[in-house]
C-alpha cells in the first residue's frame, strides 16, 4: 500500500506527486518512483540534456504563468529547490 500522506515531489522539477497519474513511466510501463509525467516518460527524461539553469528558466516561466508568482520569487525558489533534487545533485 502506498502511503498517501507521505510527501513526494518530482526529483527533477519539484512538482508534488499525489495521484498515480502524476508519476512518469518506466520503459516497462511501470510508474517511476521519483519523477513526474512531464519530466519522465518511457524510462527517459522528456527534456534529456537540459541543464540545471535551463530547467530553472523553464520552471520560472511556469510559476509566473500558472501560479502568478513574481519572477524574483519564482527564480529564488527554483534555484534553492532544484539543486537538492536527485536529478541535479551531481
Ligand atoms: Zn517533474
């Protein structure tokens, strides 16, 4: 059984993963444990080769348009959060 109260976030973009549809898929069609369906599909990153800075820019755009955050706030959050995630740690 999955513990639904445990907070899981995508280890690439920090999006909260709540429902099983939120998770990406492995190449055997099982669900990824770490990544969302925007970032990860069929065992690969959908944006493979992107740099951390490019990912920050992408998230800043989303945070401004979808969440209405200011650019400064969005950028600070993305720059603080992303380097702690598995995908960007090395
Ligand atoms: Zn993601």
